[in-house]
C-alpha cells in the first residue's frame, strides 16, 4: 500500500507537516457531514417561501432525506471501497457532495432540493464510512488514535 510510504520517519519535520495535511484533508469529510446535518435546520426557516410546499410533511422529508441517503451511502461504501480503494472512494464521496450541493443551490422547486439532499446524503454516508477507515489504515500506529479522533472532532464541529 503506497499510503504508508510517506510515514517512515516522523522525526523529520517534512513528514510531520505531511501528516498534518493528510489528517486535515481526509477529515474534511467529517466536517461536511456535521455541517450539512446542522445547516438544514436554519435553512428550513426560509426555503419554503421561495420553493413552495410549505407543509410540515415536506419539511420533514427535506430534512430526513439526507439521513436516508447517508444510510444508503454507508451500506454501499464498504463494498465499493474494497473494489476501487479508499482514496478513490473518498473522491467519489466528494463528487457526490459537490453534485448534491450544486443541485440544492440551483433548486427551483422543493423536489429538486430533495434530490440534491439525497445525493448529498449518499456522499455523507460514503464519507462517514470510508474516511475513518482510510485514516486508520494510512496512519502510523503511534499517531492513529489522534488522527482518527480528529475526524470525529471534525464531525461534531461541523
């Protein structure tokens, strides 16, 4: 596995800098997971005036569809990452998050918003499953706990 080759000697400051960049970059998925989960509550107050369908059922669907997508994404992520690798699976997660975000930002009706939230949810599910595994596998054993915990910190701070 090529991910371990960068962690041979941590007394070297360039490797320590690489480790910090590696952790921050990979854990951004955790941040996006937490951010998306929290931001919809505030947005829920304003989006229905623009998009219509101002019913409690529709509000519940808009909020919960991302969680449903995360369930789907997390169920698919393990098998998918075993076949294409962790790094590529994280890229797939990022692309799903990007596509879903674009769909949400250009939504002209609530159904397009729901579609965007579903796609974002699938990306969140991928990230929630793959990022901690990738961090644990690619980290040197003496730093593994801190690195994986950083991902959880990013989730809660998002």
